[in-house]
């Protein structure tokens, strides 16, 4: 109960802060310069993934009004995503492995709003925690991400998929729970959003992550794990009528050189896990 009260208080404070005007950086190092530097570094780090997305878009740009999943390797490795959500006319996978919530925030215009989806589902945060960032850091980056989506696409629904409890990161469970609580509390203050709890069904009766849901690396999910995810998430993604031109884009990690995209980052990111 105490943890949830702290989460509610933190979410309320951060939610108010995110809605306020951005903090002005010292003149010697303007905020825009800091953010652009982080954005350029992230572009270099994820060059092959961005090139693959650009090549896929050149071949066939997804129609607007789709359902877009963005986040780390858990999203990238969901190979059956389009099939699992086949009732959706347009399903876009913009997962890039090992990425952080901070980097999803940096690329929000490149990988999310440019497609004009009707529903955005984001899974990120556990890599941030593994890198030593705090639950408040993750919450702040997600809130900035959501703010950009809301400003550019006012009618788009935003869903946060809770951080999963991986056996290999069992030591991070307290921080994972705290992050999930803070984000859930924040979303309860926002319209047209929801928090999707996959943490609870992935925990066993012994209070530990369910190992049978994971690959041998004990970090990424196996087919059973993804079936569980689909069962939980599908209830939050209702079917809709097909737009004029449907497409499903889920490129690999190789492709032609991506052209520079006119994104302006919001927050600086963290160095990703290899």
C-alpha cells in the first residue's frame, strides 16, 4: 500500500511537470543542443534498424489508422505479431532490440507519429533499469513520449505494456514493480490511455518469474510467453474497420540507407544494452 501511495504521488508530480513548459538549460549548453546530440548518437547506434524501417516504408508505406507496437527486443522478436492481431487491418512493428524507453522517446516522431496510428502500444523500460536508470527516469521518458504522441495525434490511444519479470533480471523485481506502479498511476490521470498488466500473469505462485515462458537466455520469451501476451493484450486492442489501404510492416534488421528524418528529440537517451 505504501509503495502504491508513493507511486501515485510521484506520478501526479511528474504528470504535472511534463505538462509544464520544458526546463530551460544554461546558455552554455542549450537543451535543444543536448537533445540533438543524444538523438544523433542514437541514430548512429541504431543505424541498421532505422535503415530497415526506411526500406520497408519505401517498399510500402503503412496506411494511417493502424495499430503500432514500439519498444525493445520483446517487440522486435514477436515474429507472429501480424498473425496474432490479424483482425487489425494495419499492424506495424517498430521494435528495435536492446533499446530503452529513453530511445523510444527520442525516436517517437520517426517510429510512431509519422505513421499516424490510431493506437500505440509501447514496451520499454527494463533495459533502462538494467543500465542503472531509476523508475522515475523511465516514467519521465514515457510521459514525454506520451506527451508528444498526444500533441501530434490527439485522438490516438496510448497503451503501456508493463515491464515483464524476466528470470535473468529477478534482482530488478523491486524496481520493475515500482516502475510499473508509477506508470500505471500516471496513466490513470490521462485520457484515452491504458496500462496493460502482463507482469502479474507472468509471476508464479511462488512469487518468482515463470521460467517456462522464457527462452534459455531467461530474458526473452518463447512461444508460450507470446501466447500469454497476446491473450492479455488482445482485450485492449479492439478490431476496427479497414482503412483505404492496409499494410503490415515488420522489417528485419537490414536495408537501404535511411534518409534523415526531421525529428526533434524530447529527452536525452541512455546507452543501450548490446
